[in-house]
C-alpha cells in the first residue's frame, strides 16, 4: 500500500482550513499533516513536516500567499496549489503565482454548504493528486528552465513567415499558465496568424489570465467572446466554465462560446475546441499541447493531425505534468515532441 499524500493547508480562516481538510481527507489517500494561518507560519510548518503538496491562500496577514510562494520555491521547493477568491485582487495575484511557479489553482469555496461543493471537492482532490506526482527536483529544474525562457522574448523577429497557416491552437492544463507565459511573449506583433488557447481553469479566472498575458505580450491577448473573429496578431483565451469552438463562416474564422448540455469533464474541453479547429482549418493550423493532467486534448490533437495540421506536444523534460502530452504521443497525435522553449521556436518557424 502506498503512503498517503501529505498536505499542508495554509489559510487565514480557521473555518476554511477545516473545510479544505475535510475535503482532502474524505477519500483516504490524502492526509493533512499541518495547517498554518499565514505565510510566515506556513514556512515553519512546511520545514517541520515536509509535505508533498501545499495549498496556499492568496490573501493573508503578515506574509501573503505570493510572498510565501516565492519563499517556498526558493527554499524547498514543493508543488503549490493556490486557493483564491474570484475577485479582481485575488485572481490577479493568483495569475502571478501561476506564472512564477505555483502548479495550479482552485476557487475558494464561499461556504461549506454550496451547490457546487461536490464538484469543487473533486477538482481539489484531482489537482492535489496530480501535484503530488511532481518531484521537488523536477519542479525546481522546470522553474529554472522557464525563467530562462522569459529572457528570450524576441525570437519571433528572426523568422520569415510562410503564411501557410491561419491559426495556432494551444491546449493546456496543470502548469499551463506558466507555459503560456514562456511561449506567447515570444510572438511579435506582426505574427501572421491568430491564436486560440483552451486552458483548464476555474470559472472566472481566464479573464485575469488573459489580462496578465496581455501585459507581457506584443500580440493582443483577451478572453474570447461569442462571435469573435480570429485575427492575426491576437490570442483569444477560451473562457472557463463554458465551451469554445471554431467555425469558418464566409471565409472568416469565428469563435462560438456557449453553455454545453453535454456532460463533458472540462469547461473548456480542449478536445472539443481542437476538433472544431480540425474541421474549420484542416491543414492550415498548428496544434500545440502543453503540460497537463489527464488526457483531454489528446484526441482533439489527433483529429487535427488527421486533417493535415502540424501538431506539437511538450516533452516530458519540461512538462510540469506529463499527462496530456504523453497520451497524445501514445495515440500518434504528435508530429513532433519538443521541450517548451523549442516549441515556441518551432511554432514561429513553421508559421
């Protein structure tokens, strides 16, 4: 029998610490081995109990979540899942945390009695299990590699465009925000394609992800809206909590955002988005799958490859969680498998 996953819960609310602990210990394979009410206390607790995963509140007294995250990553480091309210301040700080090394985030439950509590509990359990599979040494290496890639943001200036493509479609899950921050800032403003991103996130957070990327990119970045036309030099982020597909209408690529009645496991569902790209673009698209747990996106990428698209997946060397890219490779969906920095270069060379 394998050991239980050891978790430290950090939150300034005693009630919230209790809620999260009850969720985490509900299925027997996870043990909460420590709690802390602020970032400073968290550092002491983590040093004492040496957990596998930390859940970290964003807004706390003495030392907030972002400061604590930086200290944790410098000292240990450990997989950290941010727990944040969907407020402007909370979500914006969470995006910064994901950029610098937190592996995922969940929304803070408003109360223990909530209509979405079962769904939130399942999301928390899945993300903690995925985070526990990341070794500290691997996490430290990947954070170093991604920070180095941030210093190479002008790659796009050296390429001559083939103009054979209309779209770059990117799918990602756990670890995706940091990967997107390593890729999209390399795109120059005059890049001759549009970009469509499907990133697994809690509802309400993708607007802040788009805003955070927009501040760091030369291309335009924003959350997609129903009826948007895909334009060169602009990235659209599929809104969390809804589904996003692409259609070709009167020669233009148009995004449809909708509430699906299908019982799909993710919103946005990367498979659904990439399959629509395969139908709308055929061979005039580049498909990219980055880090993420599970397999959502692998079959969508296969549909793109079967339609003639160029398809790339992130290699195990740099993927925070080598789940989605691994399944895509096993299915034969990937034309090439590359480290993150090489994916950025290859994409720009192709288009």
